[in-house]
C-alpha cells in the first residue's frame, strides 16, 4: 500500500521523469501536475482492488461495485437519467480519483454544506443530482433509489479515512483549480485554432464527439448531446482548468494557460441545451443567476453575432427542469 | 410477421453496413488485384501472421480503410518507418493504395495469434490496462480511444482487438524507442512511453485474444 501510494503521488505530481531510469529520463509527455503545497491535505483514494481486500460485508462490496459501474458507464442510464453523451468519468477522470480532474471524494466529506449555486444546504445525493440535472442534461435518479445510494456509496468509498466535515479549502487537487487569469483577453478565433489543432480529432469539428457502433466514445462538447447551459463546466474558469489539467487525453498540462482559456471560451461560445433554471427569457435568467454563476459564462451574451441560449431547445429530453431542483428552507412545514 | 422481421433484419444489416463503411473511396475489386505482392506476408485472407521473435505481419482484414490508407501514405513518404513495407509501397500508385485499403477493410477479420503463451495473471493485467487503464501511472485505458471493445473508433483510432500480439508489441516498443511517430498529436506515444515491458507483453497478449469484430 505504501509503495503504491508513493507511486501515485509521484505520478500525479509528474515527478516520474525525475527517477533514475535512463528510459524515463527521455519521457516526452510527463504528467506535470502541480506538486502538493506545504500544508495541503493529500488524500490518495483507495482503488477497486483495495475494496476486494477489505472486510466489508459482501453486500456492501456489491453496492460499491455497482456505484463504480454507474460512475464509469453512466450511459447505461441514457434516456432514463442521462440525456446526453456524458459519463460521470467524462469529467471526473481516472475513476473519480485523479487530482485536478474533479476528484469526487471531497464531496463525500465536505457535504452537507451550504452551496451558493442553489442557496441552501446540500447533501451528497443532492450534489450528485446537480450533476445529473446540468452536466448530464438529465433527470437525477430518485433520492434514496438503488442507483443513487450505489453512486453515493462509491463516492464515500473513495473518501475512506478522510474526516467528515473536512474543510475543502486546502485539499490537494480538489475540483478544477482556477488557472491564473489569462494574460490576453480570451479570444474566440485563437480558441478555434487551439480546438482544431488539439481537440477536433476526437471531439469533431462540430463538437459532436464520436459515436462508434452505437456507443459513445468521445463526448460531445457542444450541441444537443452535450452538457446544458447550467453545467458548472460552462464557466470559463472551470473548463479552462479541466482542459489544462486533463486534455488532450494522456497529455495533461501540455497546453499553455492562455490556450486553455481561449479554447474554453471557444467551446462555451457554442449552443447547447437550455439552462434548466430558464425563466423563459435568457437575459432575465442570466441576470437572476449572474453573481452565483453566469458572470463566468457566455450564456445570454452575444458572441460572434449570436445571442447564446436564446432558444427553447432542451436537447434529447422533453422537459426543462427536473422536479428535484427546488429550494429548501429546513423549517417546519 | 416473419416477413416483417426478415425485412427489419435486412434493413438493420444494411444500415450497419452503411454506418461501418469507410468514407474512403476505392475499388475493392481492383484492390484485390493489386494485392498480389501483399499476400505473401499478409496472407490471402488478410489475416497476416504472428511471428514469435521476428517481425510480425499485421492482420489487415476488417481494419478501417482510411486508417490503412494513411499508413500506406506515411510509409511511402517516410513519416512511418518500415524497411519491409517501404519497398512494396513505393510501387503502389495513390489509386492502388486506396483500392487495397478498401479491399482489406471489407474482408472479415481473422483471429489474432501470439497470446497463447501467457499466464492468467498476465492476461488479467492486460485486460485491466485495456479496459480500465492504470491511472496511478496515467496510463489511460486503450478503449478510451480505440473504441468499444477496442475494435476501433473512427478513422484515426484503429481496431486493436484481435490483432497479433507480436505486432502490437512491436509497435508499442517502436513508439517507446522513438522509431514510430506518425500517430496524430502523439496521442499513442504519450501512453506507450509509460508502459514497461511487462505491460506491453500483457496488453498485447490480451488484446490478441479478443474478437476484432
């Protein structure tokens, strides 16, 4: 365990090239993620192999495995809960374990907590429901359903050993850490060039990704089969950090910060399914959620002559807003 | 009812054929005639041959036509080094390269060889690399680019399931040694250089035992 942990820390910090081997000295694509800073909380999530070695009840192991399976192949819920080309693992790379790739264990230990996006206290299930509603343009599994419990159980497995109600402020690699502000203002045309040179081979010139033999291979990054206008990754700072630290696949940290900002701006200047919190007027919706969200997106703005989000298209689903997206007061009814 | 089912099957078969058909234009019949010098190594059925401790000849049957055409172009231009292939490819016209690519893409795949002499443990390791990857070493799973069941995705990511283990292994080592570099954006190089000899042996063996189609 100790050895594996060490290797993991080395790999994630991109220090592989520093080892003595002559072959490794010639590594052309080191991972190069930032090293943990002094005093940062570093957690190495356990693997599915580790799960098999535990003394957990066989039924619990089965449920965590089910959660892992849902996390990796969320497309099995297509048309029921997922209405686009995404899997959980599309954004939460490396089985949800990888730093700088939205590792999911922090959600299991920071929550329940107050969340500005919906202005009330969320627990883990509600947070997962948020991903389904926005990033998967979908209908979350019911709270307390088998699938929801299994997904939550997998998250909690990855958080094994981390104290509950931990502060999220100083966790190594949590979320998609914001890059330094771009030197030049984000630019559509420069972003287009970055996209065509680095992303298009997989995600296609029209952003639709690739379906092979009826199976999603590369997710759609805009259009009807992509995340909707309410997804966290429509924010430029989120997508630019995701891209910088995770793309092109297998070559993290190869684009410059400027390239990452520009390509994020380009991708998020294309149409996608309507924001589930749409009031019927895009400008009004932008204004309503401006401070907590849309100040960071192009939703409701005119880019390249087009007013983005000014439509009623909900993509593959036939509803706008899942019922579970509702305010909470936590007062006596 | 029966007739309806039959029609549906035919329709499904047709749409499958259409969706899997490559965009590359070529004359398969003319391609077949141009393969007279290919068959010595790649065999009449396009199945190639696994050659332990030698240079394996890849299976071509059922591979994506655009992918094969690009490889032929790259070998001809020198972008992909292959001493063996260069002499043959240099005699082919551009039209012949298209034709043979289309011809081989339409042949039914033949089972891969070279994965017989491995332990269960190695196979399990190979399967893990191909299907789950090893993210602690930033080795992404093969299937994330090579598609469902590693049977190929689009024109850039060839099917590797059912390919001969010797050939897969040769190519991964070639990338590691810097002898192959015609992969788009070096997407393969970045992964290959993180694989060690045991990884390559295991993943090549496991892939060779999987169905190509």
